[in-house]
C-alpha cells in the first residue's frame, strides 16, 4: 500500500541513498500530470480540420479551441503557483487534476463550438495548475542531488505528450470521431488523480503567508498577460489597430501590476526576487530558447512541404523526430545536470542548441531531409539539457513557501516565448521569403526564408549564452543562495 510522504526534500531519502519507493510513486504521479497537460495541447491541433467541418466554422473560429487552452495557461500559471504556496500544493494539484478531467468530459460532449471553447479554457486552468505545481513538488519529494534527474524526467514526459498528441489524435478521430480526442483524457485523468491522492506528500502546516492572496495583483497580471497573448495571436500575422490597443492594455496593466506589487503586504511576485541574477537570467534565457524552438514548429512544416516536396504524411513523420529525440534525451540530460552541475550544463545545452540551429540553416539545403533530421537530432538534446539545467538552477534551492510561484514564473516565461515565437519567428520567415503567401511560395523563396530564420534563431541563442555568462559573473555562489531564499 502506498503511504503519502510527510516530509519534503532531503527527508525523502532512503538510508542507502537511493530514491525510496514512495518518492518513485510521487514522480510517477507528477510525470503523468505533465504528460496530460502537454497532451492536452498537441492532441487538439490535429482535430481542427474535422472540427471546422462538424461545426461549419472558419479556421479562425476553430483556432480558438487551441488558443483558449493556451491563454488560460499563460494568464493564470503564476497565480495558481502562488495559490499553491498558500493553500497547499497537494490539495490544489488534486483540484487541478479533477478540473482537467471534468473539463475533458465537457469538451467531449459539447454540442456547440463556443461551449467547447469554454470547456477548453477550463481545461487550460486545470493544466496551468498541473504545470506549475509539478515542478514545485520536486523540491518537496526529491533530494537535492537528484533534482536534475527529476527535472529531466518531467521534460521527457512533456516531450512524450507533445509527440504522442498528433498520432494519437489522428488515430482516435479516424476510429471514433472528434469527441474521442478529449474523452481519452478522462481515464488518464482519473488514474493520475488516484495515484496523486495516494502518493503526494501531505501539505505543510503553517508555512503559508498569513497576509493572504494578492487578488488585485493577480487580476492585473492576468489582464496584462491575456492582452499580450491576444495581441500577438489575433490578426493572422497582420498588425492592426486591435493589436496596438491590446499591446497598450498589456503595458498599462503591467505597469499597474508593478506599482501594486511594490505596496501590498503579500505580493503575488516579490519584485526584489528579480534582483536574483540566477532567477532573472533563467527566465530571460527560458523565453529566448522557447521562442527559438517555436521556429521549428512554425517554419519546419512549410519548408518540408514547399521546399522539399514532402507529402502530409511524410511531413508528420519527419516532424515527429524532434519530440521523439527530446523524449529519449530528457532523463540522460537530467543525470548529466546532477553529475556536472546546472551552470556548466546550461552553457553546454545552449552551445549544442546554437550548433544545431546553425546546422538547420545550412544542412537541409545540402542534404535535404537527412540534413534536416540530423540538425534536429543535434538541436533537441541541447534543448533538453538546457531545460533540465535551467529548471534545476532555479528550483533546487527556492524556499518551500515560494516554490509554486517560482515554478509558475518558469512556466510563464516558456509560454510567453512560445506565444511570441509563433508570431515573431513566423513574421521573420515570411519577411525573409519575400512573399505574403507562403502556402504558394516558390521553393527557393521558402528555402531562403528557412536559412535566414534559423540564422536569426542562432543569434538569439548567442544572446542567451551572453546572459548565462553575465549571470555567473554577477552572482557568486554565496550571494546566489541568499537571493534564492529571498525569492
């Protein structure tokens, strides 16, 4: 019988130094939570054409099935992380799993498109809780010298969810119809809930900030993030008056948020935390890396189909190479972080990524599909290594009562990078291709856009390397530890 852990971090170590069975069950429940939240994103994309036919809707309308999920996560992930610090991470994660599962049922039985979109937003709230608190729980259940391995495992499960989604979704739609892509989450959600209920460590008593939850700050931050996310996604790549209004609203709400956080007794985010060189640089690097990785998802399909002439099935097979390699490299990357240290592995991951991006700009033009896959095979392990090292550097020594909000900030920086990358890197690709209609562009123009886009992506990773070097120079080890405790 599984017994819940009652202590955190270093107490969860067996006498022989190995991970105790109870901790392995905790990691199993956290891994399934990460898998579900990632699957919820990728499995819906493949169903958009079928949903457009079923509901007689335009592409712009059914696109909100994906956007509602992503917007809910982006807008709320920091707030739910902080709420977990205050109310208890175990009970909130269980609530998130329950909400995700029930929302999946609503998605599967939705009679109208707009009810489906509303249910997807609720599902996104559950996913935000799951994403933020899985990383926060690592500090409660895993010894510090195994943090990198745990982060690598979570990265592997996230990649598996991303890789599994399109294939599983296509199979379910073909065999059972579109409702199955949402209902498949129900048995998985119930299994994860039961496992988490039995395995997760009980919530600490008396560690919460008694001043309460920052409702005004939460509202302002959510408004700012939602406005920004909408500003870079609406308009189908065109910058209109609506985009400008949304950006101005994001800036205004963000400015008010900073003012409020400087004055309230219990802020959602302590502004002093950003004086921590490790935290600030890690968030900046995370956003840059996510922006770059989105380029492979935005540019890759067009290059493979238009420039290399692959069919849809072939494009799907080639595009699945990245997530599969990422899933296989996550755990080894985490073990490397535990052995050689987060700082060294962060730099190593970025160097490998820069090499892979340079290869993406050059090799496909020479070797075709083989060159593309070879470059991806170099890029994705570097990405996993960076993720495991960067997350470990931030989360390993965070004070227990702040783990939720810091994990939320890490996830937020990743989501903002993905949202920004879809807009910015897509715009770079279109500009470099010299045409506004990529779907019918000349293969040579698409190839030129590909080279320029990944050359620009390489420069962004070089910027991330400079940030990593500056962080180490500004934050000697003793000061770094104290700053993390303040965060």
